[in-house]
C-alpha cells in the first residue's frame, strides 16, 4: 500500500494496552498502533521515553523503534521498586504526534544492608545492639533478621515491623565469649544484604564461691588474682592479701608470714561470716528479752 507524504504530524497517539514490571529492574509496555488516518503519512518510528516519577523532564531517556510491526517493548536497567513514567508516540516525516503516558512500578529488589550497626550495652549474658534502616530499601521493609554466631553455631532472630526502635537485646549468651553479629532487612519476598560483621565479647561473670575453703568454684572468664583474708581466732581486725593467679591455671598456694606464735589463724569464708552475724543477732535479742523481763 502506498502512503503519501504529508506536511502534518500524526493526529493520534498509540493506545497503551498493558504496562507491567517483569523484574525489579525491568518493565514491558504494549500498545495498539495508529490507523492510516491518524498516521497522516509514512511511518518513521515509535519514540519511547521513560523517567522516574518526580524527576525532571530533561532526565528522560529515549528509545526509537523503526519497525512498525512491533507493538511491545521491554525496558531494562531500571531501579528496584521505583515508579516510572513511560510515554509512547509516533513520528512521521512531518514530526511527532501526541504521546500516551502510563505509570509503572518496578518489582521489589534486594534491600541494601542496614547501616551503623553498633553495640549499646554488654553484660555477661546479654548484648544490646542498634542500627539504622538501609539507605536504599528497594521495597517495603517488613522486618529485620539478626544473626549471632560463635564458632560453628549461628542463631537467627526475626523482628517484624512495626518496631518501636531499631535496637534489640540478645539474651541467654555465654559469659566471656566472642560473638559475631550481623543484621539484614527483609521484604515480602527478598532478604536484604548483610551488614558488616560486628565483633563483641560478653563480660566475665562473677565467681560462685563455696563456703568451704577447700572446695572449687565455677567461673567464666580469666582469673587475674585472688584475695586472701585472715584474722587471729579472737581478733576483730581482718587482713587482706591479693595473690596473683597462676597464668596457666595451676593450683594456687600462698604462705602466710609474720604470724604470732601460738595463735590460731582463721581464714574467712561465707559460713564463718554468717555464723558471726547470727551470734551477734542472738546476743542482742537476749539483751532485749532480759530488759523486758525486768
């Protein structure tokens, strides 16, 4: 069919039949071509422009399709979870016709890593951390996953939005243990990139002493020194001597010197202290009873 050249640009615009995302970085648009009356002359090409919604018009990118038989096209290299304005128009030798415009949103992508993961507080069995949301969320963040690992063991904690704040306390940890903590954001369908690993060591726990001087005690951490306390059997003054712990954990010994000959020295322990306290209380109660009886 022969088409005459015209001095008028197309009067009609392609009718957009469908526009949808095909991934987090691509969309496809489909249109209906112009009729001969709307074209007003020889077909030159389809002109497709696209830009992020809200961006300046001069930031739009352009594609040209010279085959009149093509009625759909895919656009790649877009940003995840972003709205785009896509326009389609036809050009003949006289110029461009009016455009049809549609808004399309790309699919959700992989969230960037949470930012500024830091430690707020550490105890012997807990670690409190905080973080900031990803700079590019690439979707609707539904929550965060916190991974804490030591050796070959890793535990994951899921936190779903809404959250009062982006901080969390990890509990039931082992005292004086090295841990590695990472945080990820997640959307409905995607788990985000992992934050930089945060190294943290739980505090040492307090020793659990027995009342017997000869018994052992349980302690998590490194023992730096012992405190040996003693007094004469009938004396009130208590002497305390710090003793450095053996670096390899061997049995410790300490020689008490400058003691008075013929005097019994009593090492203090929890049972002895408790006994003294009870005896004092009993004596005071006896005095009170005697005063009331009189």
